[in-house]
């Protein structure tokens, strides 16, 4: 499941599940012995922040880079000065949680040159076919191209996180596989993983390649 | 459209408005309602509608006035401080008897306050908010599905009674994601013979105005408006009754507070405490009748609110001093934990409402 690339960027449409996946992926890397930091660069929506899970991250020994204002009551699109450690300190793996849509990806502007220069990254598009504005491959590809344009960087793979929240069943996930396949073909990118909540993981294991369990839930206000 | 989609509350409002035939949205970004504007910005150009980010909330509400006068379904949305700015325009809409949908995804106040959820605009919403004698129809959703359904209902009621309907949500309702069915029934829009759509030289001019300089005429317009309000009070009250059949304690809560209260009620029931809830879905008109009826059966009531105690006044008025009404609250962007409400229920079960 783990890539050999040092940087993993999770980008995608609003509410596609980026924060949750970034947190769980970082914990997964840590458990396989990597020195890892999560960088919360979501300057679009201050309501769901990685910082809310700070205690869990600390316990697991995962580093955290996020805005000083995150989790506070200040609605300021500020970036932390530690931002530069993402590309300057090459001793650690970094999982980047980027804000939704092209607006969220604008934050990549100042990081992209260094990311491309180092050339050890994977940039994953998180997709959910049950989100109203990305129900099919063409609409999903549209969001994908907008993000690439805003960030000045190309995707390398897909994460299928298709779910209906609490009402997600194994059938919900299975019914999304043709969609993920269609996006994959249209984008020319592999589906790197399919993410499901832990309670569905056992049922779906073996039926879905690259299945990845989400155990940690980002706090919802 | 029978398949469910996963939506944020804010997105559900925006999509439901489009399904209800709204093609004009004017707004100004403010957390925690910005997704409504963002969604409209994406969708409206694709369906021949108008999305316009106004230069201020005041500009936006006056654009609403203009479109409504032209007979179209129109909406604006904001969060608490922005709604205060819209106050003047909302009063003008009322004075001109223009239908509109205004969404308030509340945040903590007063002043700029914070960006976390709150219900402390209850007074502002249910008492009108702006100057003059008027009411808005105030709908209080408690799920993403209700965010969608009440948006449609809001447009229908606004057109039917020529009033502003307000969706009074909070930051949690706006941001939370739940599966939604968008298979919504929308009643056909009523005729609007008063709209300024052009006379075609076949009828007298329609004039949309809130200026009445002759006091006798202004008084008459107020009397007529309040006649209409009485009809709304008689016909349009909505509430949910939850486990009230044998309840000795009645919780009053709406929106996010009602969701948390349900957990506390179920925990208290497991301890053998007979507690239920009346959840107002319309805050104006307020469902006084079920509270009045409950006041004859229960020992006491607890109003659970994300405010310093605003709805509690309507609960007390409805209960007519028959039972004590206690407040269980958090403010400033904090949400009560089920444990806090459970503790208030236990306390009430022990000592509450020993009738004189």
C-alpha cells in the first residue's frame, strides 16, 4: 500500500474525505516505522481541521504542521511558517492535506517548484461518486483538471473514497467500482487505494483491490 | 434522483433551492455558510441562473428585493453578523409584502463573535430582526435532509403568504455531511398578479413599495398583514414529538440541540426516566399548542439551547406557568454534550416540578 515516494499529497473536491484519509495514511506510515509528519494546508474550510486530532497524532508519534489559527475561532487563511520544512527537511515522510477544489489547491503554488525539483511525490485525487457535483467521470475529471491547474502539478493516482456517510454498506462501495474505473481510464491514472471505514473493511477484503481501512475519524465540530 | 447523495447541509440548501426553481442567488461569503455561495457559483451559470457575489450583505438583500418584485424565486444566505446587516432589507421586504428565502447559518455572537455553531439569533429571527411590526416564517432543520426539504417548503410558504421565509440553521447543520434524497416534491409556483412584470398596456401599473406616508393607510396595511400572519399561525406550525407519550419531563430543543438531546433522552430512558421532546420545526409560528398540552401532563420542561436562553421564553409563554421550565445551554460556539443534558434530566427527575 505504501508508496516509496517521500511526499504524499491528498487533493480533491470539497468534502471528498481528504482530511480523514491523510490522517489515517500518516498513522499507517508511522506504524510501518516511518518518521512522518502531517501537513494540514487546508485554508478553505476552517471547520474540519487536522489539529482537532492533535492528541491522537502526538500519541502515535506523528508530527503535525498546521496553521496557528486552525481550530481557533479565527477564520484566517493563514499558512504556518513550518511550511518550508515540508520540502526542506528530506529526512521525514510528509502527508499533505490540501483544501478542497482548485481554491484549496492554490496553496500548492509556493510548494510546487520544490516538490517537482525533489521529484519524490505522489499526488492522489480523492473521489466520491456519491458527492452531488462529482457523480461521474467527466465531472470528476473537470475538478481534477481545475486542481492541477491551480496547483501547477499533475496527479499520479486516485483514491476511491466513495461513501454515503453512516449509510454506507458494502454494496455502496462495490457499486462505486465501475465509476472509479471510468475515472481511472479517463485520467490515465491508477486507483491506488479504495478507502472504507473499519467496520466495512473485513467484509470487503478480497473483493476490492488496494482496500485501506479508515480507523481514525476527524472530529466533526 | 431517487438515489441518495452525500451532501453538506449548506450544499443541500443550495441544491434544493435550485430544484425549487430559484434561479437568482445573491450573497457575500461568511463562515460557516460559504458553501452555499460556492455551490451556487458553480451551478447557477450552468443552468442559466444568476449567481452574484454582491459588494456587501446590504447590497445582496436589496437585489433580492428587486428580483422578488419581478415575481421570481430568489434567495440570499449569510451567517449571524451578515444577517444583522440584512435587517433593513428584510424589513423592507416585509413592508412591501415580497416573498424571499433568507438562510442564516448561525455562528456565535454577539458582534463578530466566532465561526463555531450557535442558536443565539433566535430572538432576531422570530421577532423579525429589523424595524417595524412584522414576522418571518422561521424553519429550523435538524438534519441535512431537512435542510433540503425546508428550503423547498420555505419558498412555497414565502410565495403563498408573500412573506420572507428564513432557514435558521447553525454551523454544525451547515457543515455536517449526511446522505440526502433529492427526490423533493415542489408545488407549482402560485400566480403573482402583483409582480412588476410589465403591463403590456393591459392593466394598471403594479407598484412595489414599503413607503406609506398616510398613517391611516399604513395602519391598515399593518392590520391586513397581521390577519395574514394569523392564518400562518393557524395552518403552518410544524413540530416533531419524540417519546412524549408517557413523558414526565419534556425537552424543548431545535436543530443541532435536538439531535444531541435525542441521545440524552435515550440514555435517560434506559435509566427509567420518562422523558421526551417536542422539537419545533417552525420557530415562527411557534408550536405553542403541543407545549401547552404537554404542560398539563409533565412535571417540568427543559429548554436545551445554544444560547443564553431565548426559545425558553416562548416555551414559558406556551406553558402558561403550569410547570417550571429550566435552561440547559452552551454558548459561544460550544455544543452541549449528551452527558450535560442527561445530568439536567436526572436533576429534573429528582427535584424538578414539584407542583404547588
